[in-house]
């Protein structure tokens, strides 16, 4: 007799409406159990329907967090997993931006000319998209850059603080890395290094943009590969959610998987959101890419991703700041059109903008 186990859902995954049927009480899901034939099983007191080596039981998740308890009625053998229901995540999207520092440098340079941060061309683009679609942008930032004479966030003025706060309902800032180089700065990162670099940026954001503009529990680490000590350092500073691609054996070498193993990455590619109870951190998966390839491929790629990831109905889009600038080696002259195309797809397909902190209550995990 082989050990009975849950096939669906998996332990500590976070489900959205597509995982079942929404009811007045919550969401009804069809649990799938693997066990030897001829057993009498139940999940949360709901008798399982046998079907060879597979059993099913319809169970309603009535709250954010549910323990699913599987029992063999005859032997008393038990197995339990925890699952979460994100009732506000279905058909929502967020737009994150990585590798940001140059627009800060430009505003600081022009602080005696600019009366608004949105006089900067890059931020003006973000505001245009917000005004048009209501899009919410999460901006992951560096502390410093050596380009154009050098710059650090300490040099950014606090004269725009009230404007940052006034726009914090759609524009948030968070840590990304100390600087653009070296690549993969946290793949061998230490606890002390990561905590220092994160907290230094956090303090600067609060200084010049207010605590309201600090994104708080969510961020994306530069290159997305990190030691468990890096993750623990971020968690000690209040970070509870991390974004990545989780391509464990990607041929390009850009896995963006943090410290997760192959099995965990495979699970992320099915469910899209998973709670790492060992480190008390939630991992989120990107949606289809929009930064590479022809502009006309964006909509088909989004359509294909939706078909191949039916359980993951939150959509995360990401672009890097550097591609906005003509002097950059990977400059995209259609940068504006890419934003508009991707965001318009979301709205035409019924997605609404949301920050991750609006679709998950981290404090209830």
C-alpha cells in the first residue's frame, strides 16, 4: 500500500477563482488524492469518491487559510496540507519596473527646474498610463550608479515628498539592489550585506517620498537569484513577498528562482503563488514577457500564457528602466507602445490594476 497524498492542491499554494467554483461561502475545489484502491478516505469530513488510484472530494475553502485534513477512515492514517484562497486576486494585474536609478539622477539634476517629478520623461510615461488605464506601478530601485558622473539616493531632494505621497495609491518604490553591477549580486549574498543594502534604500525612500510610498512587504531582487540568507535578511526587514520567473534550468541562465529547488519551481509554474513556510515568504511568478521580441508578439504571448497557466489569474508584467533611454545599448524605440499594448490587453481582457498588498493580507498567513 503506497502512501496516500494530495495531488491537487499542493501544500502551501495560493489559489484563485480559476481553481474551483466561487460560492457565497468561498470557493469550492475538487481535491484529488492519490492512494491505493479500496480505501475509505475523507477530506475535512467529506467522503472521497474512489476512481482506481485516484480519489476526489469537493471541499469549500471558506476563508483565506484552510487546513485540508485527509484521513483513512479505517486505519486512522492522516495527511494534512495548508492552502490559501486569494479571493481578490482573480483577474488583476500589476506592472513592476526594475533597475531604476537614472530618473532619480535626472530629477536631482533638474530639481531647480522641475516643479513636479512628472516633468521627468520616464515618470511622465508612467503617469500617462496611470491616467489612461488606472495602472499601478511598483518601481524597484538601486541606491547608486556610476554613470554620468555618479549618483546616490542621498543626493535626491525631499522637496517632492508631498507629491510622492499624493501619488502613492498607484506609484510605489522598493529595494532592488545596491547598483546595476555586479550581475547576480545576491547569488552568494550574505545576511549582513543584504540587510544593509536593503535598509539603506528603504530609509532613503521614506526620507524623500514618505512611508506611504515605500512598497513595504513586496519587492523583486536584482536578477532574482539569491541565497536563503539573502531571503532571511529581507524577511527581517519586513519583506514578505518576492517576485520571480522560477525557470529552474533555463538555457539562458536567467532563472530568477531565489533559493527554490527544481520541485518548488515546477510548482510555481503551475500555481503561480506559493508560501514558503520555512522562510515565511510568499513567492509570486511573472506573467508572459513583454520586454523582448517584436511588439506584435505581446498580445499572442499573453494569450498563450493564459492558456498554459489557467490557475494563475493574477498577471505580473515587468520592464527595465534602461530600455527607455536612446543611449542604452538595448534601447527600445517602441518602449511607449509596449506599455500601451500590454496594459490595453489587460483591460480588454477584464483585468483590473492592483498592488499585491491589495490582493493578499500578509499578516494573516
